[in-house]
């Protein structure tokens, strides 16, 4: 899997702005969805922050799958991982 250019990483942040991780490719994004603190995952999922980055890296179908997700605090990780992996 090809990494994005420096400065184009997905920056995983907490709602107040502190950085908890960076993803250079889809595999790293999947790992962060699994391991990042739940408030960070919810912040990005509810803000629809994943789709533009996925579009930028050429994963338009994956981006479209995310746009139809219903975000639930308890199942957000499972729903995101299914969409990102399929």
C-alpha cells in the first residue's frame, strides 16, 4: 500500500485538538480506528472527516460507503471498520 506524501496524512485528533495519531495509508487509518480513544473516533466520524481524505487517496468507493453510515456511540468502531475493509 502506498503512503501519502508528507503533510497529507490523516491527523487523528481528540475533540479539543490534541493529536493522537497519524495515518499515511488506509491500513494505518484502520489501525487508528481500532486503537484511538473513542472520543477521537466519534469526533472524526460525526464530523465526516474520513471521506475527504479517502477521496484524496483515491478510495472513492470507500468514501461513499462511509457517507451512508449511521453513527452510534456504541458501534462506531465496528461500523467504520466494516466500511473501511470492504
